[in-house]
C-alpha cells in the first residue's frame, strides 16, 4: 500500500470533520464576546487536529503491524 493510499482517506475524513466543526463553531464564535473568540477558534482547530492525528496514528500502527 502506498503512502498516498494511506493518507487519502484520513485527509478526506479530516476535511469532512473540519467542515462539521466549522459549522458548529461559527455560531458559537459569533455569539461569544470578542475576548473569548480566539479561544473558540483554537479549541475548534485543536479538536480537528487531535482527531486527525489519532486517525493517522491508528493507520500507521495498523500498517506497521501488517509488515
């Protein structure tokens, strides 16, 4: 299995998750007071990055286990 085949599903799921999180975070971002807005943005990005990195780790671990 090539690296592109390993990363393509993870990239697609990460982009889909980012879209869902964006749809959920924008109303919260608009609703909160300006001093809290950077925190909302950082939490949304941290969530997407954390989930995507966990998926990548699982995919790499599965690939290493098969070798």
